[in-house]
């Protein structure tokens, strides 16, 4: 007799979880397409170290502050080496489009050919947003289906905590 309330509780929790996932955008598709972005010119900070290093936080804060000075500017990140844990080495470029940055000498400039960019648009709450490997696999799969060269560099453009665009580029 005590099994029935337990089963109802489990079904109720699963139902609440699915409704929450739906409300946060967990079932939203990753929209993928091609676009000619021309030359992509970024300026920013290149960081290599552990995720817990205060220098990483400073780099993000500096670039976020620069991005906040213009309503149309947004953060761009390129992860060269993603950490598997808190103490692993990571390598990331944090920046914004050159046109939105002041003429600062301590920022690194990076230019990319975006003429054959593959774009993935993701809109969901950050708790249910797909991981970078899943998005990169979807972009690669799209490139293979369309007979395009496989992207080697991925630029994450962060418009808001719930809206991200990933650009796949060939080197």
C-alpha cells in the first residue's frame, strides 16, 4: 500500500522537472546556418592558467566593463584549451569587436576570416544551455552535411546569460 504514494511522488517530481526544463528552454533547438561575416576583428586579453586564478576574473571583468560602455557591444570568447577541472590549465581569449573598444595598447588584436562562417544560435537559460562540445559537434555535423570545410576555431558571442551565438571558422 505504501508504494502508491511513492510512485505518485516520483511521477510528480519528473513532471515538475520536465515542466521546468521546458520553461528554461531546455528543449529549444540549436539553430544552425551559414553566414558571410567578412573579417572579424577582435581585441581582448589572452589568458592561460587555472580557472580559479584571479587574473581570469580580472580579464573577464575588464572586457565586460568595456562592453558595457556601448549597448551594441558584447563579449566574445575563444577557448583554445578548456579545463576538465578546477586545477587544470585552460587557455582562453576574452574580447570584443574592435570597433567597440577604445584605442588601448595593452589589448591583443585577433583577426579572422568569417566569409564561410557556420553560426549556431542558442537561446535557453544558462542552467539548461547545451555544452560547448555538443554545440561544436552540431556545427561539425552541419559542415559535413553541406560539404563545407570543418571549423577549427569557435568564437562564442555572449549576448546575455540566455542568448549565445557560436561562430565556427576555418583557420
